[in-house]
C-alpha cells in the first residue's frame, strides 16, 4: 500500500510540474535538483544535456539547456518564445549575453523580430567568422549587440502579409535598414552587406511583438564583418529562354541546389516565369 501511495504521489507531482523551457537563465538560489522538481525532470536528464555534474554550482546569469518539446508558436514575450524553441537556443544565449534579456522579456514590447535559428549561427561561424568560437562571439558585447539590434524593427509588429516587396525596414541599429525581397511570395531580407536572408517560419506571436525565424544571421555593413563573395550574382531576373538547368550550369551549381534556394520552384522546376527573380548562390544567404 505504501509503495502504491508513493507512486501515486510521484505521478501527481509530475502531472503538476510546469512544462520545461528549452533554455533557462540561472537565477540566484537555483539548483539542479530544484529545477528538476519544478519541471518534472530528473537530475540526470539536466546534467546530461549540459555536461554538468550533480555537484556543479550554477552561477547566476548563465544559460542551461533543458529537455523540452521545443515547438512553441506563441508566448507572452519575445524572450519567452526564444526560451521555448529548441531551434532558437543560440539566439536566447546571445540575447542574454548582449544584455537584451529585460527588453525582450517585456510583454508590452512592440517590435518585429527576425530570429536566426541555431543553424544560422553555425553557418555564420563556419563560413564567415571561422576563427571565432560561439563562446568568443557571445563574449564580444559590442559586436553581438550590433548584430542583434539589426534583427529588430522597433515600434511595429509586422506579420508576413505586411512584408511587401521593396519595403524598407528601419532597424534598432542606428542608420541601418533591411529591405524586403519577396520573389514568388518567398520572404527574404536584403541587407546592407548584400545578403538575401530567407524567412523560414513566420508570424510567431510573442506578446505584442511578431517573430519571424530566419535561415541566416543578417550582417550590417557597419559591423565591418567581411562576407564571402558569391561565385555568381546573388539573383537573376528570368528572361525568355532561361531554364533552371541552364542557370545552374552557368553558375556552377545544380538544379537541386537552386530549388533549395528557391522553394517556389519545387512544384515544377521546369517552369520559370518571365520577370521572376531566382536566387543563385547559397553565399547570399549566409
């Protein structure tokens, strides 16, 4: 009987536990055991994903990962949304490291936020900042602050439907803009360094703000970061006689690679509409 009662109490405890976020900012007094109790996890599960030992002291201000479902599409604030997306854990770390946590945690914040996913940061470090580690990037306060500010359009919560071709967006980084580039209804952001960064998932509700997840980290010209030069022009306007195979051959690519860069062509890669813009190089999405 006693054993059955203990099992029932354990089950009730797990049922009442809060759903764990994917990223958690350590506060004073937090312990691994207390977090496990709060979120219905085991100590071993938390230590495993963070390479911690049970005896490790959790320093306030560090970010740890928690096992989570990671698929939130709405939240009470931008920071809350980032915390509950497994694919935005690097951005969560970056936002806290840059001192933006309080701003993004404000439920009254009105903004459009372009959120690079984890793969976007990996690509940035691999292809652009190849001599920089993620820890080094997170420790560079000024560069990180500029990068993140370039992804925020303050004062407007713009859904994807309002991101129309040619729209200029004033970012939170002084003097820097991004422009909407939307061929075939695929939303991209044209940056001051010549990138065409694709929006992968749009219209995530975050308090009074809107978040759009992007394939790349947008790099402003003011950052001084030198991007790799694409082997071909970033885009091509379709003219009579163009074929996807011909364009791929011309730029040393493949039909499959161009379809990946231009999802609207997936339905029928043989059909190119006159006047359409085709992205030609993956370097343009870094």
